[in-house]
């Protein structure tokens, strides 16, 4: 990636380092109140257990670790990766029994075909369009054939710049994408999209958010190709 393309990684890390403590208090309870997202996690876990092999599952862009812990509670061997050292510190403090590592989705410190599943729960919302293919190609590289991918994202066609969030001054771009755009990038990376969910914003989201999207996809193996 070029210097301009990697600048968003620095700004994203700085923003979440700044807001890590507040984010860890605000976001996990919202996850628990999203029955549709929780249901998609359940479907993902079922698919990984029955079709994705016995390898670990990575929560990429794990934040304070609540989704990683939920995957563990669903019976999966899960670990988390995040760009922000302070987010990783929050995750380790909340879930000392789980594995959390610093890292970037643009270049994961994992061998090829290492994972049975990947969760990217709104973790690409700060990724510029020109970098998204790099991330999805990296997901495809580290996911074993037959493995599954769960992606959460914001639906729309805009870029929103945040100067203040979670009670802190920061600088962060948020990308809203159409389902067709996300699916196109996934298919170009070699994934097969299996399920789609589009939901309306809830009461908390309605003032500032739009519709929310979730996709389940699979890296084909010999049986599914």
C-alpha cells in the first residue's frame, strides 16, 4: 500500500487508542441488545462447527473483546486481533482467559489456511474503498478451504468524518457501503456469499445511523467449488 493508503491505519489506531476505555463501556452492551447480529453469530458458529474444520476462529478488529468472548461461549476456539494496543489491553483485562494480539488486517501474522472462521464485525468501516480488496484477499489467504466469514457493515453510500466520538476528540472516517459493493469485493477475493441480512436501525442508532448489513460467506473447498 502507498503512504496515503496506510495513513488511515495510523489515524484509526490513534482514534481507538484515545477512546478505548469509553468504547469498552458503551459498545459491548449494544452488541448484547442486537438479536439479529447475535443470531448471525449463532449461524456462523454452527457452520464453522459442522463444515469449517477444527481450526481456530479469529475476531479481526476485536476491539474490547466482547465478540471474541461470545464466539468462545458458542463453543468455538476464538482469539482476537486489533490494531489498537489500548483496545487489546481492554480486551485482555476483561477476558484474561482469551488470546488477544495486536495486528493489522492488511497483513495478518498468520500462515495460509490457518483458520476455520473469521469474524469482521464492523471492523472494515474505516477502510478506504481502495484498500478493501487487500483486506478481503488477506482474509481469503488465512482462511482454510471450506471456512466461513462473517462480516458486519453499515449500509449506505457516504463517508462520515468524526471529530468527536465516545466522549473524546479524535479524527476518524466511517465508510457506509451498499450490500452490492461488499459482495462484489468478497466475490473478487474468491468468497461465495451464502446469506445476507439487512436490518433497520434500532432506537439507539436511528438518530445517526442507517441500515445495518451482515453477510455470511465461505471460502470454497473441493466439495463446494
